[in-house]
C-alpha cells in the first residue's frame, strides 16, 4: 500500500502546488483582479473532470497492463513539455475575452501535465483495489486531499516567500519527475498482480466490500419500508453525487471572490478557502464517524446567520472578522455537503464513476460561477445562491430519507434565509440607476438628491469603493470631487507643475475626475483595463468631454500598455488603482517602476494614491522611492461635513527634484515620508507580501 499512498500524495501535492504558482504568473497580465483566479479555478476543475473521465474510461475499457502502458506514455509526454512557465507571447493585447484567453494560456502551458496529475487519485485507487482485493480504497482519497492541503498551506508560508517563481517552477518540474517514478513502481506492482479473471473486483465478480451507506440485505428484508427508502435513495444517488460537490464548488469560488474583492488578490486568500474546502474532504472521507449530521446541520444554520450579518455590515467589518466569518461559513457548508456525499458513496466497483460525478459537480460549480454568473447576474449573487442551494440540498436529502420533521424545519430555515438575503440584495440596489458586471467586477451608478437640481449628483462604485462622483448642475459639474480636490495630494501635485502645457498620465479612469484639474493645452493619457469603465465614464459622467485639455484613453492593463509604448515623457504620472480593497499588486513592484521610469520626464512626479481600508501601502512606496532614488512627500487630506463632495485621501508624491517637492504648492501641506528605515521588503514580481502591511 505504501507505494500507492506515496504516489497519490505526491500527485495531489503537485496538483495543488501548481495552482497558486501559475496563478501568480498570469495575474499581472490580466489586471490583477479576482476574475483571474476564478477563471484559473474553473480551468483546474474542468481539467480535473477530464482526468477523472480518463481514469474512469481506461479502468473500464482497458486491461490492467494496457492501463499501465497508457498512463506511463502520457506521463512521458507531460515530462517532455516541461517547463510549465507561460511564454510572454501569451500576454494579452487588451482586446478579446480575458476568460477565454486565460483558459487558452493555461491549456497550452499546463494542460497535459495537469491532466495526467488529475487522474492520479481515482486511477491509483482503482489499481490498489485490483492489487489489494477486499481492502477499502477510500482512505487513500483522504490522503490525496491531505497532500493537496499541504501543498496549499505550504505555498504562501514556505515556497512563495523564499523562492522566486522561476525556482518554484523548476522544483515543480523535478517533483513531476519523482511522481513519474512512483507511478512506474505502481505500474510494476499492477503488472505483477493477478490476471483480470482472478481479480475479485472485476465486473461480475463478488463484491468484497459492501457499501456501508445502505442497510445490509438481512436488515432491509426485515424492514420493507427501509428497503423502499434505501432503493429510492440509491436511485437518486448519482444526482446527489453531482449536486452536493457542485454546491460546495459554488460556495468555494463565491467565497474566494468575496474575499479577493474586499481584501486583495493574493495567494493566501486563494489558498485559505481552497484549503478549507479540501480539509472538509479529508475529514469526511477519512471515516464515517467524523460527519455528525445532528451536530453539523445546526452549526450550518449558525454560520449562515453569521454570513448574512457580515453581508449586511459590509466594509464596516474588519478584515479579520470578514475572513473568519466567510471562511467559517464555507468550511461548515462544505463539511455538510461532503459528509452527505460520503454517506452516499458506492462500493469500490463503482469507484471511478463516483469520482467522475464528484469531479463533474466541481466543474459544474466552476462554470456556474466563472462563466454563467457574470452573464446572468449584475452583482456577485452567487454566494447568496450557493447558501440557499446548500440548505435546499440538505432538506432534500432528509426528505429522501423520510425524515419529515427535520425536512420541515430545514425548509422553513431556508425560506427565512432566502428572505434575509433578498433584503440584503434590495438594500444594495437602493438608489442605483445603473449596474453592470463583467470579468473585472461590478460597477454601480447611484443618483442622489434627485429633487434638488443644485445638489443632485451621480456616484460610481466599483464593488464597494467609490471611484468618483459628479454633480449634475452644469456649473458644479466641473468641480473636481472625491479624492481629487484642490488640496488633495494629486491636486497639489498638478499645481506644482510648470505653467506650460503639461503631459499627465493616469493609471485608472474611474469617472475621469482628475481631468477636471487640467488646463487648455494639457494632455491626459489615461490607462484603463476595464472597457465598461470607459462606457460608464462617458455615458453617466462628463468629466472627459468637459476637460479643457486633450484626453486619450488607452484600453488594457497599464503596465503592459506602457511596456509596448514609446516614452511618453509625463510631467506627472498618477497611479490611482489602489483605493479599492482589492489592489493590483503588480503595479507596485520594482519591475513596474522600471516601466514608469521610462515614461517620466526629467523632474517628473509620480503620485501614488495609497488610501486603503485594510492595507498600509506607504512603506511599500517608500521602499520603491529609496530603490529608485526619489524624494518622497505625503499629503493627507481629511474631509469635513461642509464639503461633503471631497473625501479623505492620502497621496505619496515621488520626485528626484528637491525644488519640486519643496515648492509652496506641495510643502505647505506635505510631510516627508521616511524612506530610510522600514521592515517591509522591496516588492518585486517574484515577491510581494501583504501580511506585513495589514492594518
């Protein structure tokens, strides 16, 4: 058994170690948003389904020795495709569907190795059943998930902080070679095993391991009603094999989306939900004694109430409370889904078909969240749907077992849950005149003071963060508002520029408010990755059309766009992509600033908007200032109740010229940032950690 255990553990470790690694590689290419990781998870789940289908097919269609030959041949082909690092030719141009581009990139870079690894669990368990008749293989599935969990936990704490991405990729390649050797040993064991006719688990042979999820024949004969109930449950079991893991998958991706939107798109917040998801598999599939329905179903009701409370509180909750509540809700819900799934497991003869349905459920959940939800919903409602679905499935399972009292109580609870979630959704829609969603997130336009023409204004939210506002009154509509007032850091930076026409670059469009600070002859080049932001900024807001300067919008990721452009000689480059809770980390690395340097005029200013609910970005920018020889000044603006259209903001201004930072426009409001002593390491593409800057 040891060789099978080692092979399954190694394969599972590699399978999940590569997920955050490859996600970190491509995250900067597609804007650094939550949709990147969601699409990656979709790819992994679909390919896992493909691997399980392959394992099921060869176990049903090929003799044992042919199975060994086929799998080793695929492994050899996968080794020949190393390394797995994506080629720069896959970098997007800013056009096309990002979801399809990411799926194609992952398929070309990682497809075959991941496909082979994904077949490990069911195929090795099938081989184990043939070489060890009469022994249950299901604990090997728990071992597989333990390997996956170890890979996820070790990545943000061991591999990511100490190894570059290239080194991680190299070590992963050597791991795949070690896995191939383990597979060869398993194949040799299978090769020497009994012939298929002597195999007691072959089709038509006696069942050595009856299914312990159903009553034995004597028990059923003594209780006809139990026989009818068992028959009904087993008839519906394949559907439950699909729906229970699909529900858990929906909750996994929806929770990951929620955490990444509200905090940051980082491997830790990818790993945490996925790790809890796997932990529930490990616990439930290790032994029947771990899933206690009378204990876990009430616990599910409690955590669902907590999630509802967190949804209503929104950004008022601290980062730690949000992570704890949403993660706890995910874990208990997955425990219930996977516990019920384990109760319905078949005997080992149907093992590969069972795992195929489980993988199909996981892939179905991924498709629903990553593909269907953005097309159907205008906001992130899949978490709401997943919570209700979880309650309905548990009520349905109890109904199939004719536990009518429990079913009734659960049905009432699900109805109450649906009403509460409906009210939460209704609250978020109050005052909204426009809402849209795409790969990059949800945008909502709100109208306020409709009955007061002088004070009427529109406000844009991206997720839960304000990205600009504008008065409808023609006179007030030209006022710079929100984070861009005359006394804000960016307002003072513009004021400090020379009087002749200025060239200003802006990373992040929002409503285009910053262009209100321009003068005739100024040139604004604005980089925006989300095409729907451009549509909203031109339809609902009028800063771009009213600006006295010339305005051009470059679609695509700012960093990738600048890499391709000739030097722009910006007098001011405003980096305004970090006020959201989910920040694009790749725009604050050493490599990113090397790109900015090429586009900056002599004595030009880099203005970084570092206002953030949960992260203290000042040490990160201070490190970059020290690395590139900039002087750094900080301007804090604190809002008041009188000018409600101006928001508190913190901007860091970087410039090599003492005269610029020492000008009256800046010096009277600024204080110098400490760039000499900080415990935060310099961020690079290979290393960027948010743990040390949480506040």
